């Protein structure tokens, strides 16, 4: 195997890690790794694999936002609550490195729902529902990235 395959594989791997640790654009990096490989291949097979990777990534992104979003709306969690969570996640990232991102997100959701709903029990129930939706979203994105990765590995072995 040549160096381009190894570099492409490294980009794909970093993309998969970026899905689990949401600091990097994970799925975009997975597709970028396949793009790098396809560019080197310069064959119909390589371009077909890239096209399938792009279609899978697009479908995964759509599902990643539709399914959890529907569940959160059904539970009464607003988009503004998630924005508050995201804002405090950014602050938390700089205040408490690494774990501050998650802590800030949870605290932001809880505080927004506490202000909106008034009580701890209702706010905590909404926070748990929002966290479930985020985990589901990450799971969908990870499954999509793993599927693209598996397809790319098979393509590398076959070509």
C-alpha cells in the first residue's frame, strides 16, 4: 500500500474520533479521507466509492438531525434550550479543559429548562431527554462514519 492510503486512513480515523469527541467535523473528515484516496486512484471505481461515501454522509446527516429533533420536540425541548447548552459548552471548554464541554452543555440545558419550566424535576427530565437525543445523534453519525469506513476499507483491499 502506498503513502496516500495510509494518510487517507489516518484522516478517516481522525474523523471517527472527531465524531465521538465533537471538536472536529468527524463525518466531513471521513469523507475527506475517501476523497484523498479517490483523487489518487483516478479511476471510475474510486470516484464511485467517493460518490457513495458522499451520499451516505448526506443521508446520515439528515437522519442525524431529523430523528433526535423529532423526539426532543415531542418531549417539549426547544431549540433555544440546545443553543443555551451549546453556549455554555463553549464557555465550559475554556474554563474546565476537556470535560468542560460536556459539563457546560448539560448545565446550559438544565438552566434553560429550569428557567422555562420552573422546577427541578421538570427541568431534569427535559435535560435527560435532550442528552438522549444528543447521544442518539452521535450514534447515528458514528454508524454512518463506520459504514463509510468499512466501504472504503473494502474498496482499498479490492483495488
